[in-house]
């Protein structure tokens, strides 16, 4: 559960933050376009994955290794 939270939290946090900022801009300018927030969220999440993707991958690889080691420990 902790690994899932650590891997998904940055992307979800970026999407929430970008969505909030776009919502504030939409409210201030009275632009009521529903699809306007999609592109900034997509760009924000892509940049977040570029910056944090290697850390997330290493975290998932370490978790997978530990699971396989625990499985091997059951049979020895």
C-alpha cells in the first residue's frame, strides 16, 4: 500500500494542483470550457513523470525484488 501511494502521489498531486490553478483562471476570466484543463494536466503529469519517473521506477523495482525474495524464502 505504501509503495502504491509513493508511486501514484506525485502524478495525482500534480493533476490536482494544475486543475486547481486552471479552475481559478477559468473562474477569474469567466471561461467555462470543460476541456481547457485537460492539456495543462497532461503536460504537467508528463513533466512530472520525466522528472520523477526514474525514482518511481526504482521504487517499483525494489518492491518487486523484495516480493520475489520473500517468495523464494517461503520455499527454502
